[in-house]
C-alpha cells in the first residue's frame, strides 16, 4: 500500500472526476498506448481497472482527509503493473498537492 498526502484536500468525488477526465489521457501518453481505463466510486473508495490487460480491479484509492491510500490488487506477471501503479501514484500526487 502506498500513501499520498492529500494536501488540497481532494474529496473522493473531486478526485473521481479528475481521474475520469484526465488520467486515461495521462497514462496513455506516457505509455504510448490506447488502454481503456474504467473507474468505480462508492463513498471514499475509487476502484480503477484496465479491462484489456488485467482481469478485475487493479487498484483501489481510499480517500481520507489527510491522505490517499493506493492499494494494488494485481498479481505478479500481469502486464507491467508496477509501471501502471507508478503512473497512477504520480498523477494522484500531482493532483493532491
């Protein structure tokens, strides 16, 4: 699990909207790809999946007043999940600070 300081602080709804509108273009530009990114939001939890390459939920963001926790649900050997997590963490850090 990775923790990101929520300096803004971003609400779960605000972060969900930012992720939906900006993250797919951000990650696809960095990877030189055209991955489909799906999001689900309930209360303070945002689930992120990449259905073309990873089965099921890939990452969960738990949004609190002071920090955002990133939980990785992928298994080793599935695509390059470390790189996806790195880009998700960098993007979220940019938006939360």
